[in-house]
């Protein structure tokens, strides 16, 4: 005995895909692997898109991709700030000890 196909069992509009979801994920991954300067862009774009998704009231199926790209951007931005702080600290220590003066 077979049952008739009544279609999908959910109510409401079908899930949508945000057009910038993949871009944010790619920027976040590239910021961790290749170029750290892309991290703040992934972070800010991810924040903007998440606000759009939350304000729309619709279900977006790629919200997880946006969140993952945003988190990768945050981690990459923090690593970039720590690295720049370390470089500034080292140049400051070298200037204080006199190793930059050529003596």
C-alpha cells in the first residue's frame, strides 16, 4: 500500500539564500589562510548581513555560512592585531636598546 505525496510538511515560504553568504565565508577562510587583511572585511560584512537576515523575518538557509565567515574574520582580525602589536613592541625595544642606531 502506498500513500499519496502531500508535498513538503513545512509552512511558510521556502528557505532563501542570501547572495553574500558565500562571499563572506570565502573572505573569512582566506583571511585565516592567505591574507590577514581580509579579516575585518569579512567581520563587518558578516555583521551587516546578519542584521539583514534577522530583520527580514524570513528563513535563510545559509545563515550558518555567514556566521562561520564572520567568526573567521574575527579570529583573523585578532591575530592581525596581536601580530602588529608584537612588531611594534619589538621595534620599540630595538629603538630603546640602540640596536637600530647602527652602533
